[in-house]
């Protein structure tokens, strides 16, 4: 037995031992606050069992294992429906970024320990009302104030901000240079004076995203995580991680096996749905697509294990996975006929086709909208010429609002 298979066996055995307390069935009927409390207890148990921070350095509180073990554990964990969704952003992007860019290592170790145990949460403050997916077009500004900064502006679509203790934020520090050059990256205390969080109710009925307002929010210069004006590079490092974190091969929708089971009891034109060539073709296409995306993710993890940066292939992963989830969910609803119109606002988008379909557009925006990802694929993977960009090289304060 390989070391990886032995690790998989240990992970699966532990997950089975706690599934009754934390798994899918234990979460039925819980409110958002109750689900979060259960998630915090699960993260503490996972930490104590040695399955937290699997691929993070030992010197900051991780396990020091490889990215492959991380993928193995995540795959096994996903099958049990553990309450980890609240912490996906926190542990997926901001905390790895502070590990990499914050210089106060004692402070980092304390934040990592508390984040891994679910005691603290982080959010990512990038998107803005006027910026869309154009991160470099943001208008939130940070102005020097003695030995620190004052932040003013608004962010939007910030996941779980209403529960977060800290966040990472990009703000404009120099409007007199081209838009990509005048940005600086900070971490911010979400409980600081001047921070206001307002949840947004989505079509699916939940409010996990928020508007966040900053009114003269003071940050110290020690909270700056990039050179002044060099924040776009750190932001892109965050987004390259996000485009692998922001999806699985099923786009965070139901597993393909659930579609097969769904179709097994249905008929098309008086014949079993699974004998219909179009349904069989949809299953085959999705199986091949998901296998390909899992290979892309595995290759990315091996690149990071070798000390390389994850590449633009993450854009392909996210784009295809969430699009296919939306189409497969639509097909599942259509197959059910009028029964497909039933919608349960409390159902999980990992198990319920209606919830998966109505929440899929959120996934197509998070981590970069489809159009941005298509541009990245065209330019960075296929080598096609860039779109015409009339604001390229123009000082930000000369670009029409």
C-alpha cells in the first residue's frame, strides 16, 4: 500500500467516526447560525485529529504534508457533507496569503491556529459595485495618515463577512498612475470602527454575501502586505489560488452519481431515462469533463508542491465546472417534469438539483466572471492577442467614471 493510500485510509476512518456528529444528516434543519457553530466544532475536532492545514508549513501550525494529501483529504471529506463551507474562503485564500506575505510570524502562527480551529474567520474584500470583475478598476482608496492609512470605500459580494474577524483588502493608494500600478494590499480588522457589513439576500434565499462599507477605517502600516503600489501582484496570487479553491470538478453541485440515481427512476417518451441516448451522452460528457478537470487540479497541486505558482489553467477549471453544473442541474429539473418546480430554500446545493441550479450563477461570478476567465484562457493559455483596452497605460484619475 502506498503512503497516499494509507493516508486516504486514515482520513476515511476518521471521517466515518465523526460523520454522525458533523455530517450531512446531522446538519438537516439547522439554521445558518447553528450550522456555523457546528462547523466551528468540526474544525476544532479536525485540528485535534491532525487533519488541519495538511499542506501548510509546520512552523506556522500546519502538517507539512504535500498538496496531494490535501486533495485526497478534501475528496474524502466532501463525500460526508461536513460543515466546511463557511470556512472555504477563510482557509482557501486569505490565510495562505498572510502565511506568505506577513512578516510578524508570531502573529501569523496565532491567526493560523485560530483559523484552523474555526475560532476566527477571514474574508476577501476585492469586488466593488462599479468594478465588476475588473479588480484593477476598484475605487476604494487608502490615504496615508501618519504612520498608517485611512480606508474609505465600498466592497460587495464579500462571502461570510458578517461572521468574519479579519479580511484582506486591496485599495487604491495612487490615482495618478495607470490602474494596475496604484493599488496596495492590506489586512483589516473587520471589527474596527468604521467597518459596516450589510448582508445581501440571494435568489436561493440565503445571505452569505455582503456589502461592506469602510468609513475612515484606520489601519497601521504593519497591516500592509505589499509594497505601496504593488498590491495587484499579491491580489493576482490570491486569485490564482481562488480559481482552484472556488470550485471542484462538479462546480460544487451534486455529484454525478446523484444524477444517475435521479434519472434511474424517471422516463423519457415512455422509456427509462437511462436508456435514452441523450441522457447517456450527458452522463458520459460530464464524467469525461470532471475527470479532465481533476487532472488539471492534480497537476496544479504538483506544481505548487515543486515550488511553482499555480497557472492560468485554474480559469479553465472554474469556468467549465460551474457551467456544466448549471446545465446538468437544468437537465435534472427538466427530467422531473412538474416535480422539478418544487424548491426547498433550505436544501443543500450539493444534494438538491433545484438549489444547485438557482445558486449556480453565484458560482459563475465568484473568482472572476465567465467573460474574464475566457479572456484569461484566450491570452494566457492559447496565446491569442489581448482585447483592445482603451484605459491601458492611462492614469486612473483620467479614466471616465
